[in-house]
C-alpha cells in the first residue's frame, strides 16, 4: 500500500475515532511522529500500532469492546468449553526480527581441524594448525603415525619416505586439495599427505 493511501486512511480513523476523553490533537501528533520515521519497516510498524490504538479508541467511545469473558465454573472448564476470545492488543503480532539478530555462535577451533575425516563429523574453517611432535621424530616411511602435543594423532596416507632425526620438532599440517592434508616438519621443505585418526 502506498504511503499517501496509508496516511489518508489513518487520518480518517483519527477523525472518526476521537473520544471525548482524548485530546483532539494527540492522535494527529502521533501520526506525524510516525510520518517522520525514515526507515520504511519501522514507519509501517508505527502506523500499525497507531491504527490499532485508534480502532480501540473508537470502539471504546461507542461501547463496542467485547465484554470480559465469564469466569469458568469452579469445577473447571468442560471438554466442550471454548477458550476466551483474545483482545485486539493480545492478537497484535510481534515486530519482525531485524538484521541485527545475534550472530551465530559457531566457533572455529584447532581441536576440530581434520576431524571431518574421523567418523564423518563436521570440520572447521581454519586452513592449518601447528603443534610439536611428541618425542623423537625420525621421518616417515609408509604408514607412520604422528602424535602431536595438542593431543591429535595423524597418520601418513600418502606414499613416500623421508629420514630426518630431531626431538620435539614443530609440525605444520595444512589443508590441501580435495579435502586432504599435508604434514611438514620444521627444518625440511618436504611434506607428506596425512589423515587425522584421533
């Protein structure tokens, strides 16, 4: 509905719904307050609230509001008893959620890195982790298992051999092509394809 039509309809409601107890210009000032709101959604919400208030005001002036529901019998409502009708204020819908809703709480974690290959679980969006190898590193030769200081255990999944002895070296594991991972040990440029097993 266009803004001029909304304004014309509300102006008609202002004129027809004024009660003796209400100040003549209070509804008009509320209407002008809505008209000054620049955001379309908030302005429409303001008009909706004003229209509801004016309709209720007109019904009150004419004695047209529904009577309060009768009290239920002391024995409780029967199976066929109807629920009391809701008032116009009770049926007013809540304003739509805005774009400022709370952000998702999913957090990337190095603990989840590579876990999608373990039991098909969801992974993380980080691209690499670093942790020290536990004990003496001797290289890899086919199915080598790499136990890291952070508690993760990885296993060689690609072919190849490399001999290199060092104690507690820093290990870097990077995400690679097609969901695979490459392990590299500090001090060497060579890498090997691995998979996480724990």
